[in-house]
């Protein structure tokens, strides 16, 4: 389940970071709506995508077992257990994606309440996302017995690179469209 949790969180935070940076020239309420809307859509997409992919993977394994046993397993507890596991993995993937997106959008809620600028909220969002990804890196480093500082830095770098590229896209679009 760690795989779905980590993958979903990374996906939700990085994709939403791109959305909020792309919308950073707008009013804060629009940035919040775009970030939350994109995060929820991404989360639901991940639920359905993960469910479909995991179900197919598990179904292929069941078919192999059925062929070896010369027996249909569709009505067995084994099959039902596999289906529950697929559903659980899918939900974890989608919920962690939405959670990752909320982390990114959180600074904009505070900016709205504190009357701060969208630019300042964007900088805080980038920093918060980078730290959150670094913490995921620490977790992964601990699991894999890697150097924790390097693991933190690698994951934090994904946030910084995503922010940088998203800013280039945002500036490029504004430049191109005038």
C-alpha cells in the first residue's frame, strides 16, 4: 500500500503545483478553485486508473491460477479478497493524490484570509510542496535503508524542478499570447 500512497501523493502535489503556478497570475479564489478542482479530478482519475490497471493485473494472475487448477475461482473467497485488495489500493492512490493537491493549495487559503498576494502564496506553496516531497523522500529512504539526506534532496528536487518548469511554461504562454 505504500507504493500507492507515495505515488498518489507525488502525483497530486506535483501536478497541482503546475496548475497553481500556471494560474498564479489570477485571483487567489481562481487559483484555489483550479488547484482543488484539478486535484479532485486527478484523484478520481487515479482511483479509476489504478482500479483498472490493478484489476487487470490481478485478473491475469487469477486466470493463470485457474488454468493450472482447472477450476473457476470467481466465486471463491480468494477472488473476493483480491477484489477488495484492488479496491483498497485504488482508493489509497486517489485519496493520497487529493491530499497531495490540498497541501499545495493550502497556502492560498491562508493568503486569502491574510490578504497576501498570489505571488507570495505561490512561493509558500512551492516551499511547502518541496518540504512535503522531501519528507516523502525521508520516508522512502528509511524504508530502503538509503542515505536520508540524499533521499530527502532527491525528492525535494522534483518539487523544485517541477516549479521551475511550470514557471517557464506560465511565462512562455503569457509571452506568446501577449
